[in-house]
C-alpha cells in the first residue's frame, strides 16, 4: 500500500470507528459547553465583563476538554494490539502517528472550535472578535493535538497517568496561549493582529513536524 | 573517540567515579558557599538604591542561573540517553530533576522575598518570574511522568523524552513570555536591568555561582550513585560495597 493511500485509509478508519461510537466523541464537546456555561454562572451575568473574558474562556474550555479527550487518542489501539501490528508493518511510524493526529483533530478539535460559537450568545462576544478567536483556536488546536499526542503516547501504558497529562501539556502550551491572547488583544483594540496569528501558525507547523517523531518514539517505548 | 569513556558505561565504574566526584566537589561547594555568603551578606557594600535587601541576590542569582543550567544539562543528557541508548544517562536525568526543581523553587521563593520590599508585591506576572514558574512545572512534569510508571526503565525513558521536548520548548517559552510582558506592561515595571555591578559585589556573587554549580554536581553524583545502587541492587558489586 502506498503511503498516501495508507494515510487516507487510516484516517477513514478512525472516522468510521468514531461514527460507530458516537458518545465517545460527543463527550468532550459536552464538557466544552459545560465549562463555557460555568463562567457566566460563577462570574455573574454582567455582559461587559463576560465579553472581556470570552476569548480566555474559549481557550480554557478548549484545553480542559482536550485533557478529557487526549488519553483516548492511542489507548484503544494500544490495548487491542492494532498499533503494534501497524508499527511492525513497515509503514513509517511518524506517518501512522500523523494520520492519527489529523483524525483526532477532525474528531475532537474541530467540533470544539465550531462550538465556540456559543460564546457569542452566552458571553455576549462580538461576532467579529469571535472570527479572530476561531482563527487562534484553529491553529492552537493543531498545536494542542500535536503536543497532546506526545503526552498521550508517553502515558499510554501507565495506569496512574491521568493527572499527569495536565502537568505535561499545559506548560508546553503557554506560548500558544500568549500569542492567542496577543491576537485577541489587538483585535479588541481594532489593531492589525496578523503577526501573532502567523507566529501561532508557525508554531503549529513546527509542532506538526516535530511531534510525530517524538510521539512515535514514545509509543515504541511503551510497546517495550 | 569515546574509548576513554567506555569503561564508565559499566555501572560499577560509574559508581566509583561519581562517588569520587561527589567527594571532590562537596567540600568545594560548602567552603565556596560559606565564603561567598559571609562575604556577600556581611562585608560586601550595600546597594545604594536597594540597601541591604539587595543582598538576597547572592542566593537568588546563583539559584536562578542554575535552575536554567540544570534543565539544559538534563535535556542534553536525556537526548544522549535516547540516541545512544545509555541506561546510566537515563538515571542521571532522574538524578538531576529534583535538584533543578529545588533550585527553581529557591529562585522563586527568594525572588518573591526580594520583590516584596522592592516592587511592593510578592508576585508580578513579569517575564522572568513567569518563565521560571513554568520551568518549575516542567521539572515537576519530568518527575511525575517517571513516577507514573510501574516499570522504572520505561518511566526513565519517558522522562528523557519529556526532558528533550522541554529543552526544545524552553527558548520558545522564554521568548514568548518576554514578548508577552513587554506587550502588556512595558515600562510600568522597571526591571532590574543588570547593573554594571561593582567588583566588590561581583566577586562574592561569582564565588556563589560557581559553588552552587559545584553543589549541583555533588548532589547529582550522590543521587546518581544512590539510584545506581538501587537499580543494580541484585548485583554482586553492590552487595560487596554495601557489605563493607
């Protein structure tokens, strides 16, 4: 099987599996919405304050629901041996991992980014600010999926690893948060915000290049 | 090229070498720290602006410098451990992690003590403080990852991978945080620009920086040797050493 064919095939397989187990990939979305709902309730229904917080809430909700979704990234295929067979099949390991990262992004990140539209009614966010937020979330979620792939691969065989995920992922995500925040700030003051967005894109591309190698290494390690 | 290093891949030799290093560096570190601290805290001139509270720098600066330095050496050791599959280097990564975390915590703590009289607050979201805090989390992550495996060897390798990833990320985090800070609060906090420091203050500081490095080496060697004994506890040479 040629590499590109394998790539398409493996993404298709992941999507088909997700179509069978719908509840699996709806849970992070529900969690995302719940986190968003928590903020107006705890902060109070002051529209101005909520609008000021909206972009931060979007990001926090994204990261928290990623923490819910990430442990499942490789877990099932690791346990039933599929991953090991793939690694033995001679297909480049980073290709296997990249296809998994992309299908994970399609299944778990993209729905969250779309759901972030709820910030507009719930937190009285302006719609043009939301469009900037979506750009940062799109790029940032690629970065999150990549770094999360490494973290999830590292922890795939550890049974005590649930809480460690946050400790691995969040410090590494700080740069993304900073640039996303910078873009949102600039957009709020109607200044040009291309620069931070491009840096965010650069970070996403960089991590998409490096992370599959580290992830493959981490998975191999766990297969012993 | 590495022929002279090869014998030290043997745990027994490595144990002896690290114990020798520890015996050599420990006294230097203790004497150096005593000299540096006494000189710095009692005899060095007071700062004309910050008076006596600037004296905390004799502890703060070495800890802060080596908190970064330890991470760098940990990352390099982790990289070499992964590339050349050297088990002893994996152990050394784990030997370094808590020491680096301790340095980072000391730097943060003394920094906030220093910040209270100077900036009027225990904590500001300043670039250096933030990146130091993130560094602490990275250290804790390395150690927590190691702890979360039942199999020590797998845990050690995973910790190495994380150390390497962290090393790639440290510059990115550092510069992005710097950029963030200048974006938000440019001139409001006049950071301690490195003053052209007077020689009378520079010397005790340098002595302390060097002796903290020695302390790091000594502690690392000691932890490394102990971990080695634990990992090899079923071997004959360990029993011989412990039997002595």
